[in-house]
């Protein structure tokens, strides 16, 4: 038997070269190999007659070579072709860059050819089918074959052989889950590992997956909850005073909403309490999270500490800087605030870095530039990250280690269902800002077809004539042969011919330099541009209260989360605002999703609907965080397993807070392994 922690070279056929290839996939031990799960499964079809085979879908035909293989072209450009027949019909077969087939296949030989039959200028043919000997395919037919995410490093055949050997020869281990968590009818861990790789049936595969998904979620949740407990150390940055923050609050031209008041009370209690703050402020677009961040930063300054606010883009960082410094100036608050982004000139960067180091700068606002090694703080007491889903935990921590475990305040305008938030952000306490500031009017929404563009343009022009501004979002930068859809380049030209000459139109997209993008946004913010034609580069944080119309072309191409974020760019002032979603697909499923936006402006309700409507993917940006990449589980499709694992984790830690009991030993070892892996990232 092979020990689970043995190097992969303990397996037969795995030499130094193969071991290095496996290492590149993160596989070092036999246990790693067992838990390198398939990305999908291949289910070989039953053989059909050529004449009865459907076109343009995978089929398998048993046929004889009617002609000997012939090569055309030269070198790597060779095309090897021949004809096959099963008596009902004959078709051509073509292989590219495989000239050796001419000598390994012969006229009259019989094979099973598996591929897609399609129409070409040469008639019906298969290109690059997989070939099998008759008995080989008969053995495969009806089986479920694992397909591994090898990224081309190893062949599927070699990977399957290595994992099959590990499944057969690795020493069995005691069950990882405590008996109390094993549900009636659940597979054992050993059986689940066998069936996930080489399932005997669809039912066995489903049962194995559920068992292993539950285990994966449980380990993840135990890890983040134990991390949270470890972080509950004595407050290294006590901030009992908040007079400066209260002075700022009273200077604001508006009153905080009850939701903001509640969140500020929770933040103030954290930073003045006995433990370090790790708090997520989750609020819809325009709910006033930035004000809460400023209050927290001022509390740090009053108590002798520095603060840092990190935004995901230069445009957003600059907006924060301009808005916050203006608020400070209006309130007469003498706080030195600096901006540090990649666009800042090197000479200015040196001055700013020195001011942060010697303490003359109180608050730093910036992008990833803040986490560079050259940036040091004299006494960093609080770190605020905006648009949390754009940063991984490691990036937040890189800024955090620039101080003596400073308080962490994380802001997100990406609503997710509260049940999921509690589970997924288990390392953070959560505040929810679920009210919009007083005076904001609900956005009026419309989902329309391209035929309604004329009416939409008239609305935009009316709003511009009334002194307001508008956005039009296109999915593409320029015309593309690869996909259909509106592009900003041509669209802007078309609008210039349709709109009156006094309407200033500008273009914004991700291929522009930061300097170009900032210049366009500055003109738009100053009102020098009335109509901005853009890609989704404006999705996050752009704040122009005078903009009242958001029109999204090819809205069916975007996720609900992204569309909701785009809609959040309007409705930020007191004027009535409008969101127009142009659906060019005509597909009913897409219409259903867009109708969710048509019916509500509530991001949390939209999140619930997104959870119901969508399958795997980057729903509400969660997968962008770098923390949600599970080997098997999907937090949306496997929602029931996630909730069950959360309940189990709570019960386990209630009964055994440190997982010290003997029956929890292996579970604890696996959690510690995950903790070490996270620290090494």
C-alpha cells in the first residue's frame, strides 16, 4: 500500500519528468492526486449508422477505410484525408498536422470514429475524430470517463492511469467526518473518492459529488471561522475618541439614514473595543458607504493613527480623494490627505511616501500602489478597501501588515443574499446598509428592443436639454468579426450624426491609457461632456450626480450584477433618473433575467433572483475574490450543501471550539493544512 502523504514518484510509471509535470498542476503527493477531481466527464455514445447520424453533434460510427490515407501539403501543414464507409453511406475524414497516420492506417481496416459530421465544400466529413479499435470502444461504451483539467501538461490517458493506481493502492484512512455528521445513506469518504474519479453509474457519481462537496464546504467554513477566532486578539489600535468624526458628521448637508447610523455605531464599537475590527459594510449602490469609511478614518486620525483607503481603479481613487478633501475643506477639518496611484509622477510619489513614513500625512487614498514595498506608514491604524470583490484576502492583508494589525473595514456595493454573506464572509463581521439617502428618487427602468432606440434617444436629448447628462454602454470597443454587438467607436460616430451639434459626446473604454481615461472622466464630471459612450469601465464607483440616464446596449450580454452596478451610476442626485436595457437577443430566458431589473432597484432582491436564475459563474463577482474557487462545489448550484455545511460547522465549533477531541483530529489536520496553504499564497 502507498501512504497518502507519499510523493507521487511512489506510484509506478511516475518518474522525475512526470512528477515535475504533476507539480505544475499543484500535485505533490498521492493524496493530492486523489483529490485532483475531474473537470467533467465523457460519456461515449452508442454506435450509429452513418446514414442515420445527426449532423453537427458528437456521434460514433463503426466504419471501414474505403481509401488509403493520403497526405496533402508539406511539413506541419499536412492534411491527412481518406474516406470511410459502413455500408449505409460514406464520408470523408480529415486530420491536420498528423502525417504519420498515412503509415499507421490502411485501406480495409475497421475502426470506430467518434466526432462531429458536418457539411464542407468537400461534402460530409469528420475532422479530427477520435479513433478506437472495435473492442476498445465496446469496453468504453456506456461508461463514464473522467476528464481532468490538465491544461495540456499531461495526457488524459496518463492522468487517468496515475489516478486509477492511486485509488487502488493508497492506504485507506479513517473517515474524516465525525459520525454525527454522516447522513443516512451517505457514501464513505473512500467510496466517494473512488466514484468521483471512476463512477459506476450516474447515481453513484451524484452521491459521491454531494458527499465530497459537503466535506469541501465544511473544511472551508471551519478554516475561515478559526481564522476569525485567531484574529480576535487584543485591540492593537484603540480608538476611543470620535469627536472629530462627530464634527464631520454634523457638517454634512444631510442626515445619516437609520441604516448608516446603525453601521456607524457598530464600527465605532469595534474600534474602541477590546478586539481588532474585521468588518464588512455591505450596501447597495449609492447607499452611502463612503461616508462611513470617512468617519472611521477620522476616528483613527483623532486617536493618533493614520488611515488608508484602497480603491480598485485610479478613476475611483481620484474620485474618493477629490470628494473627501472637498468635504474636509467645507467642514474646516485640518487633516492631511494624500493620493497615491500609478498615475502620480515619481517626484510626487517620493514626497508622499516620505510624508506617510514620518506621519505628516494622516490619510492615504490610492490603488494597488499603496501595497508596494516602497510604501511605509508611521502608525497605520485602519485600512479601508472599497469594492471588496475586486481584492483578494491576500491584497487586503498586504496593506494590513504595514501597521501593527490595523483595523480592517471592507466595503462592497455587491449585494449577495444575507444567508450567503454570513457564510462566505465568515472571517468578517457584517453591517448591512439597506436604505438609500433621503431625497433620492427610485430609478425608472425599461427593458426594450432595438426598435425603441429612437424613443430612448429622445429621452436622452430631453434630459440633456434640461441640463443633465447620460451614459450609453456598449459591450465592445470596436467592430469585431468574432461576435455581434454594439461597439463604442462606431456608436459614438452614429450618435454625433443623430444628436444636435451642441451635444458633446465622448468615448471611454479600457484600451485607453489611464491618463486618457481620467481626462475623459474629468470632462464628464465637470459637465463639459453631456453624453458618454463607454464600455463597462464605468461599472464601479463612478459618481456623477448630474447623470440621469443609463442606457445599456446588448444588455442580454451582461450579468444581473453588472447591469445593477451600471444602473447605480445614475440616481445619485435628487433628479428623476432612468435606466434603459436594450435586449437584442429575443431569447426568453434572457428576457426573464432582464425583467428582474425592470421590476426592482433593490440589489438584495436582485441577488436572490440571480441566485435562483443563474448557474455556475461569477455571480455578483464572488469568484473574482480568489477565495471561492472550490475544486468541486459551486456556492450557487450547491446552495443546500453550503447551508448544511454552515450548520454543521457551527455545531462542531460549539461542541469542540478548538477541534481538540480525538474524533476531530483528522478534520483538524485538514483545516490546518488549508490554513498553511492560505498563509503561503
